[in-house]
């Protein structure tokens, strides 16, 4: 896969504004509890957002989410 194709695929993925905030905080190294506190959300809500983000990005874990963020 070429770099252009990867960039095109990255742009095609749409995250909600809240999911974008969660991804940013994950990339900063925050834990789920820290993210919940910072965004004034319940821990379970953060977990739900992360599950949705992983599905959309086809990421298996937080590391892949961070790689996508800095991609």
C-alpha cells in the first residue's frame, strides 16, 4: 500500500468530536480514568468511545490508535 493510499484511508475515517478528544488524550498517554476525569465522563463512557474508535480505525489496541493519531 502506498503512502498516498494510507493517507486517503486515514482521511476517510470519521470520528465524532468526542472520539477525537479521546484519541488525543490517549495519544498524550492518559489512562481511561484520567480521560474520564478530564472530559467529565463516566469511565464506562470512555470505554465505549474507545471500543467505537478501535472499530472505526480497525485498531487492536491503544498503540495502534496512537500510531493512527500521529500517522
